[in-house]
């Protein structure tokens, strides 16, 4: 070991060698980024970040996001060294089956990882949600002398993050909102998989972020620890603008043959090159996963500082609890994911009416009815609040001047909105929702998928859900989006049939755990169904239920629909009855909720003896075959829509009483 190295250099080089050893043992991974970015990671974990390895979920810890998730061995090495529950065996098991040290950092799989990252740009944008949530929690709960929530959001991001479009959306939003609690270090190594980034990326990132209203600094040498320390100190002092520290690094620093090459980006260095690297750093090339005793002691001491800070925070909260008992109780309840007592009593019940109400309008009424009893419920839209009916009318907007605001204006940035909702949902104490048209869920696919992977519960509100939106035409009429969203594992999609099902959909969404919820609402008006005559809307929680039973005799046929098409099949049931045909009507707002029911309930709704079934939905027919059986049929969309009034489109595409009756009779051979 080189005795001339100071402890910080030795510590950084230990992080580098642990990282390359793990990648080499796995024979898979990205060694170059941890080698170049190790000084940045070291400065954050050893000098600045508040964290407690013994309590990784401490509420006032600083959040760390490795947006460049491919370099995860950097984070895993630092988590191991600073005392988190990450063993040397975990490092040796990198990228292996059932390992905690997955190929990209995964929330919930390993202590100390605040968000799942990997798809570039996502972590960057998640941080905006983390920062928003911190500001909102502080405004709601902090009091003079009691700064319960004053944590920062730190991230390390890459050239690839800078290229992804979601980064631009998120950076623009963060600058507008003056989120001075964000400190991002940009690993500016100029290398991507195809080679030097100059082949595709030549913009002036500094000027770009200054234009976004960010505080930008540059560190010319990624190995200059003092310069990085000073830059982070300056960033912490800047409280009105998010900070970007552009650090010029060398990918695979220390590798004689692979430094500054794309060859170190996504492949192991190789045994021979690793020997050369270790010799360069003064390490024994015959030792793997070696941690010098003084480095172990140094990083353990760094972790211990956070344990002590956590203890002081606990003492502060105990005093807070004495002085502000109601606030403390509200926070503890929110932190544990519990909803306030009796909140469900504020859910509206809508009287039956033939005067039509769009489910988006019903949703707006529900939101405003329950908002006072659910102070943690916050959200907004992608510039569509008047159309999605998501404005909380009695509350202000979240702005740089008002962090108590509960209405969020994400702007026309659906992708960033989705990613911000993920960061907000990962912050205990808030329940976030975000709204746009169902068609534009396409812009949000990456954060929806990541929320499902992480088993967290942002609420995605989608309106204008079918050809029923009419004249806007094919570009705005969703056809494939329902089945596309349903195909995502661990998502719950709910498409209610009327105002009362809408209220119950919000109840289920708010009580749901372990995955995102998509609430899908209509633009067009629908009748409010009579719950005394038909099945109770609270049965929505079962995913599908018998809304209207066949009268007089056993059903010959089951009519199934979701959303706006439920009223249609009720009308068709009445027509069929006039012709002597007994049909059962099933409202099926959520496939996912139905699949959670037991076999007895499923048999009750869809008896095996009744195989003549007709499903009606203004979306793709894919997936419905499971429920209609091989003796059933589907009225659905097999093409894109058209630009015309909704009623004309329903006739053209067969969503009429006459067509439902004709198809039903054909199934029965009548």
C-alpha cells in the first residue's frame, strides 16, 4: 500500500477497486463510471450527506439519487463501507440471481437506495418530486425552532442523463419552482457506449442550465477533492435555485489501457487490466475486495455521524410532539401511510339522475369533497386542470412563494410530471396525483413502469378516455391505451361507469398499497345510476360485480362493460328483455381488482355455465377473450377513431343499443 496516500485518496481508491472487482466477478457491468466518479461519491458520503445506516428510512435524511444507475457499484461500495446492511458478500454477488446488488439500484431491494434508477433521465426527474415533497412537508410541519424537514436532494448524473428529454422537462420545472434543495453533480466524462459524446452531444450544458434558472458551477478536475467539496458548499448556500456542479471526470480513471474509452462503459476491464489498475493505485494486485483497516474505520465514522444526527432529530421531534401534539400526530399518521379517521364519510353520494355527468366532473367533485379531510393529498395536471377537473378549489398553488399550496402546475411536461410523482410518492407523508388525457399517458410510460416495479402508489388521473371525446379525432382518441396500461405488471387501472363508481374509485385508489393506480374518466356525460335499483357502487372494490341481474329467469347471456359503455349495455339489457332474452349486466371497472378475488366470487359473477358473453369497451379488444370465453364476442375498436361528434362515432363503430342487441342475439342463435 502506498504510504504517501492520505486517507481520503486511499478511501476513494478503495471504492474504485471494490467496484471493478465486483464487475469483474460478475463478468458484467459498468466499471468505468465508478472509477471516474468515486471522488464525487466520496465527498457526498464522507463530507456532506445526512444519513443513518442503522435507520435508512430516517425521515430527515438527505436523499441520494444515482441517476446514472449503470454505475451502481459506486453506490453499493459506499453503502457497504459506511455501514449499511450491505456486506462484502453482497458486493461479490453483484448482478446475480436473488442478489440485493442488482444491475441497477432498486428501491426496496437494498438499504440506502432511495429510488430505482437505470433508465437515464428518470432519476434526475425523480429528484424534482423529492424536492417538491421536502418543501411541502417543511411548509406543513416545520415551526420556529423545529426544522423537522430541512434535507437536501443529491444526485450524480451522467452525459446520458443530460441527453434524455425528460431531463430537460424536469430541469425546466425545477428552475421555475426555485427548488434550491437540489444539488446535482454531473459526471462529465464525455463517453457513451458508441464512443466520444461529441458524435451526438455538443451543446453547452452550462448555458443550458443557467437558462433554466439553475446555479451552475464547474470543476475542471474530477480528482480535485477540495474543489468538489467547495462546490458542494457553494451549492448548499444557494437556496433559491437548484444547483448543477459540472465535474470533468475521466471514465475508468486509473486504467492504463481503457481510461477515456467506451470499452470501460459496459464491460468488465479484464483480469490483466485490473492488475494494472491496482498497481496504479498502490494496491496488491493479488487481493480482491480488499478494504484497508484505516479506510473501514474512516467510512464507519462517517456513517456514525448520521446516526448521531438521527438521535438529535428524534429528541427534537419529542419536543415538537409536546409543543405541537396535533401536528405531530398528523405527521406520524401520514408517515405510516394511514389515512385520517372518518375521511370516508366525506365521500359524496350522487343521487340517481338522467341528467348526465362526466366521470371527470364527478372526480372533481370527489376531490374537492375529500380534500379537507386528506391534507396529504396534493397534485395537479400537465396544464389541463380545467379539462381534467383536478383543481382543489379551496387551496392555493404550489409556487416559490407558497410551499403550502396543494395545486401543482406541471406545465406541458407529462414525462416530467410522471417522474416527479414517483419522487413525491417515495416521500412518506404525501399522497400525490397527476392528471392528463389518457392519450398522453404515452408520454409517461417510463415513470409508470418504474412506479410499478417499486410498488409505490402515485395516482395517475386520465380523462378523455375514448372516442367519446369526439371532434379532436384520431390523435387524441385513445384506442390501445387501456390494454397497454393493463399489460404493466402491478398496476391497477380503474374505469368507473358513473359518478358513484368514481367516488368509490377514489376510495380504492387512496386505500391501495404496493403499486400505482390509474383512474380513467370520461369527457362525455353519463347517467348517474340508481343504487337502489342496481348493484351498489362500493362493489367496485371487487373489480367486477353484478350490476343488474336478469329478471324472471336464469340469464342466458352476460353483458360486460367498463366506463361509459356500462350505461349502453344496461339499455341493451332492457331491449333484450322486451324480446324475451334474459341478460345479466356486469360492470367491470378493474380487471386487476377482479383477479384478486377468490374463485367463489369469480364463479358468482361469471358462472362457467353461462358461456354466452358479450364485452363492450371503446378500446382494443385484446385481453377481453379471457372473460368472454370462446363462445362469446367483443364490441371494441379495431382501428383508430375519426374526427366527428361522439354520437356519430358510436354509430359508425357499433357502440349502439341496436348493435349490442344484434350481437347478443347472434351469440344465442336467435
